[in-house]
């Protein structure tokens, strides 16, 4: 393929834009490849894993993720405690746009917590506590032990916000897993509840069995992995059980040169058997707030076209 651009007037859709990205080179070509692979994952008989970090839900990508769930119907979502708690908080209130250059000492005095250029008020965390503690009491009255996956379903049922990704998972029967549920404000709430109810237990191993069973029963598996860390590793790690993913799209700005999992390229996962040697995969080295909406818009067009 020769490197070339495109005529602006020839672009009449997001899908045609990403198709024409293929010959631009640099990361545009990778985004075009991601578009093709994501379409294969969704259209083929494939167990679709959607993995993302909490900052995706902190930002306005929350609404994009919610719509992606509805159009693509992923089998599995793997995410962090921050994503769960912030989805709850946003269903009860809102976050504000701030600045990366803020005076953080002044923000602290005002009760504002900064996530990049996103402001989260202490009031949001008060709302979280008022939401979660009564729910935990309801759960405890029925059972003393619950898996994280089951807890997330109980939370999802209580959310009435259509912009919520948890709300969307109920409509698509998507299983949500959060292997580090204690790593965040939600974990603090669970700790506070357990102080008064010592026999209350969160069973994380039960989740691992359910996720492993889904994976082992899959004919093919594909993943869209946004960011790194635990959500990324749990997704590719469980696919070791079936000799790796068939398809994978990574969106990440992390570097591989510190040997971190977050920065590890797809080729490294092949050495572990987390991606198959003949898998279709691509890394889009880009910040997700820019590239993810384009991918979802293109996918939405393709799905709508097939329905007509």
C-alpha cells in the first residue's frame, strides 16, 4: 500500500474516514486497523471482552461506553473499582471540567478532588455512601456472602440513569467483573460496612470461576482494551486458559520500555499465550478520549447499515 491522504469531499461517514486512515501511516493506520478488527469481533461468533480503566468513566467517555455496550453487546466487561463507584456517583450527580494546571492545595481546601482536568467534589462521595450503605444492608439481610459480579448486578439494578454503563449492561446481559473491588472509595465503603458486620464476605474467587467458564466455553474471543493495569491484565490473563485471544485492540499511551504490563505491546502477550500467534491485533498508541469516539461512531454506522 502506498502512503497517501484523501480528498476531503470523498469522506461522507465516520467509517469511510477510518477506512481512508489506512494509507496515512503513523497511528492513523493503526486506528483504521482497530476499526476493522473491532467490526470482526462484534460481527463474528465471538465472546467480546471490553476492558477499561476508571478514567474512562470519570470523563465524558462514560456516555460513549454506555452506547458502545448497547450496540456491540459485549459478553464481558472487566474494569476497576473507580469505574464502578464513579458510574454510581455520576448517576446521582455530576463532575466538572477543570484544568491540569490547577492549584491543588486550593482544590483541597474547597473539597475538590482532581482527576487530570476533571473535578470531583467531596459531595459526590457523600452521595456514594448514602447510596451504597442501604444497599449493602439489603444484601446482607438476604445473604452474608456475595461475589463481586453479583454485587455489581445489585448496584446496576438500583441505577436509573440511561447514561450509566452499568445501566446498559442490564439491557445486554453483559457480565461485569472487577477483580480489585477494594481499590477505591467503594472499597472503603465495604470496609466500613464490614466493621459493623464482620461475617459479611465478598467472594472474589467465585468471580474467577464464572469468568473462566465463559472463556473456556468460547469458540473465539476478542477484546477491546482501553488503558492498562489490572483491567488489561485480567482480560488477557484469563484467555491463557484457551491459548489466547483471537482478536485484540489495545488503546494506550503507555510505554513498553519500563517492562510494565500497562505498556506491554500485543506481541509480548503472544509470548505468554495470552494472544494467539495468528491473532489479529493492533495497538493504537493514542489517548482514548480522541480515538474511542471515532471507533464507536464507525461501528455504529456499520451495525445500522447491516440492519437496513
